[in-house]
C-alpha cells in the first residue's frame, strides 16, 4: 500500500488576492496532495467559480469563519500556506510552527523567522529569500495558437489613468492604431478613453471573462506607474496570468533585470518598440518558472 497523500491548507483572510489560489491548486494536483482552501468570498469577482470550473472536485472549498479558522489546528495539515504575509486575520499562534509557509508580496516587510517564507518575486531588499511566481499553465501551445489574435494587447490592473495610452502613443509603439487594446481594472473609467476606437475598458470584470481576454491576446502590457513593481519591492499580479496564458509581456526594462525573462519585449522610452510574438520562447519562460515553483515548494512541504 502507498503512503497517505499529504494534506495542505491554503489560507486567505483578505477580501482580495483570490488570484493566488491557482498555483497552489495546480501544484497540489500535480503531486496528488489533498487541498483545503479556507477563504472569504467578498469581492471575489468570480475567481472561486473559475477554479471550480477549471479543477472540479480537486480541492475542498471552506468559507472562512471564526469556527473554521479555529479548526485549523485540529486538522493536522502537513503544510499551511498563508497566501499573504501580512494577513492580520491569520492567528499568529499558528505561525509558531514549522509547517506554516508565508508567501511574501512586499520586500519592504520583515521576515517572520518563526515560520517558513517564500517570495512571489526576487526582492531587492531580501536577496536571500527564495521565491517563485504564483504560476501555473493555463493553456497549451496548440490551444493558444487556435485562439490568438496577434493584434490584441491586454492591460490588467493599475489602469485607472490615461497614462497607459499616452505611453503607447507617444513613447512606445509603432502603428498604435493597428492594435486592439483591452484595459481591465477595478477602477478604470471608460470615458477616459472614449476618443480612441481601438481601446475597450472593463471595470470589475468577472474572472472567467478576464481569462477569455488573456486566452486570445498576443500581448500583455505591464505598466511602470507602480514604482515599487519596477524597483523590485512588490509584485505585479498580472505577470503570472500573462505568462500562464502564453501572452508576450511588454515590460519595463528595469523590471526585467530582476525576472530575467527571455521572451518579454522591454521598453525604456529611448526607442520605439516593435512587437514580435514568439510562442516558443514564452513557453520556455513558463516551463522554467513552473519548475522553479515545484522546486521551491517541494523544499517547504
């Protein structure tokens, strides 16, 4: 008889960061682990429905209440993954255990030495912290090639100012009007871009619909308006979504000095960029980061 599978818990006490569950679900399925997800549901924008549709019956979804939180210690988990390092809803008494893994989103915060720690990116202020993108494969090469629109660019998050379009028009792209640009953000206002026929805006878009845009987009623009993202202090959540959907990222040159992606198109405002989609190089970056994910989580679980 084989050994009993390991049992892990993914914990999120915030009404955001729902996008973080995917890489844990994918990892647990790959290693035949039992997975419980303890979560809130406010403002989840369809993420939980997306996971249930994508991986039916592969994890146990539990609503976070005082009762279910208090039951954590009774479940004898092999690993408890706190999906956000500064989650104040997480009982700190549980952190005094070697099976808690804290996922770090910001390199400016201190490391809790009473538990295990893992970063979501290479942090400039925490050079010794091991890290992995919260990454999983959303599409195969064949699936992407069957859906791709080579003239489509998607921008996700931090898009509530016209700065993105100004960057495209004035500093970055040749043939701006040849591309269809989709902006998805919780706070974007469509009237900011109504004068541009090739720009569509979606506010608080359902996760399933957002994934559909990523599935057929060739490119994903990563803005430079969040200076902490560029300088190596915090994580842009759209990076793993773009890479998992085999989108070519258009990324600040300074940002990619940390990630070292081979497939991205870098920009620095000194020269106009030319878009070139190379799915094999993107797939290579994706496989490399999934292997990193498995390697780092295997050390901790």
